[in-house]
């Protein structure tokens, strides 16, 4: 971000797999922890994210280890598929209210965790999903990509950035 010579604000995030988990974690922290993320200026406020094959749970991004970690959120030192502190609903301090687009490959072996991110960690009415007939990769066929692009553009318009 520091090297970018763009002219506008940073408004969205996009990530695939672990990058999507990180993007969701950034959104969660932006909403639920006071103060900017380390290495991000205080004026950076993301308005939406595209989470491609991103699994739950979000991670507490705290290099000091001093911030309390609420139930349902993972710690960075314990990233494991053995996580079992799943919330019962998508209500509470573990929830992301910033709009998200979830892109799921229906043949992805991790789709259960991807759906948990959508269903348990995103506020009702803020998340949308595109599911396509693929595995753990980014869609590349025109029809699949068109669906994703359509939703991204709609989300950007609703966020007031287009």
C-alpha cells in the first residue's frame, strides 16, 4: 500500500484461501478493536471484501498478544483445523458487519469452513455468495467470472465507491 501511487482511498479487500481468512480478520478487527491495525494508517477503513474460498474462523490480529480474544475468534498462534469454539449464531462480538462477497467452489474440500465463515461470522443482510462448479481455486471460466464481477460491482456501488 505504501508503494502504490493510486489516487483514491483503499476501500476493499480481496483474498483467496488464507488471504481470504486474513481479509475477514482485518474486517473483523476494524469493526471490533479500537485503533488501527499495525502498519495501516488510521484513515484506512475498508468498506467491503471479496472472500474467495476463505475459511472460518477469523483470527485476532494483535502482534502484542495483549488484546482479549472473544469466543469464536482464533488466535494467530493457534491456527489449526482443530478449532472447535464455533459460535451458535451469527450474532455477537465475533460477527463482521462490513459487506462481504463469498466465492465458493462446490467441489472444494474446505467448503464446510467457507460456509461457516458466511453463515456464522457475517451479519445477516451484509453478505452475498457466488457458488460455482469448481474446487479450491479461483474461477476462470467466463460465466463464473461474470457472476463474481457482477456481485463485486454491485457491492462497490452499494458501498458508495462506484
